[in-house]
C-alpha cells in the first residue's frame, strides 16, 4: 500500500485501533492483578506490584509504537526510522542515568518504583506523542482521529480494574491463598473487561467471531 495513501491510512488506522482494543484492557487486567501476581511469586516480590502497574503503561505504549517502524519501512523512509530510534535511545539512556543518580541513596523498592515511573513517563510524554506525530505525518491521519477509538478500551480497562478493587474492599481476596486470589481476581477482571469491550466495541466482536467459529467446529464434529 506504499503508493496508495488513502488505503495505507485505512490500514494503519485499523492496526492502531486493533492494538488499543487488545492491549489496553489486557494491561489493565495485569495491573489490577499485580498485587496477587507478585504475592504468588513470594513475599520478597510483593513490593514490585506497584512497579508492575507502571510497566503496564509502558506495555501499552510499546504496543502502539510498534507499528511506526514497519510503516516507515513501507514508505521507504528507513533513515527517518534510524534517526528516531537513536534520538529516543539517547533520551531514554539519559533519563535512566538521571533517575538512577537522583535515587542513589534510596531503598531498592524506591529505586525500582522510581525507575518504572520514569519509564512510564518517558513513553507517555515523549515516545507515544513522537510516534503518533510521525504516523499522522506519513499517513495524513489527524490526531483527533484517535479520540473515537479510546472510549471502549478505556471503559473496558476501568471495568477490569474496578471489579478487582471492589473484591479487595470485601476482604475476600485477602483470606484466600495467593494462587486462588490471583485466579479469582484475574477471572473477574477478564470477564468484566471483556464484557464491557464486547458490548461497546463492534471491532472487538468482529475479531472474536473467527476464533469462536474455530472453537465451535471441533465441538460440532
């Protein structure tokens, strides 16, 4: 599609929308269950739960920007891709060094949390805006084109987080073994997030239909 800009724009828009649908709720489920996931790994890992929550934001950012490289190769702009990678790598390395220096005297938990926060801020404030700007420039998409794609994934993510938060308020999860608490929290979060997503997002339903058909065929046979 490199010579068909309208078709390229539609393909990129479809890809980014699909990534938002698949990634935002999934990372929200992982963030909501991070306390129980880290507890399952052992007491020494429990302080890393907040780190995992922040890294979930990084996961969303990485999923969104992964399409920039293939897009630039498709339109024969590998040099721009190289410049972007080196420039962002330099800023990233500088951020790591600065945060590491600022947190030198802090505890290991605070250092890990501070580094994770710096990664999340770097992606949200720099990496995602730069990549979206490049995508819009290459394809002709407008930044406001992304706005209609956000409500369904965000509401789905909120539902996944809310149900685990409410379960936590009841105290039920605290009384269960770590594995049982993780299974219950994960299942409830997935069902809530998936239910909201399928109810609000036609694209999610269209993506799920082929999978459901394949699952039904063996059962029918």
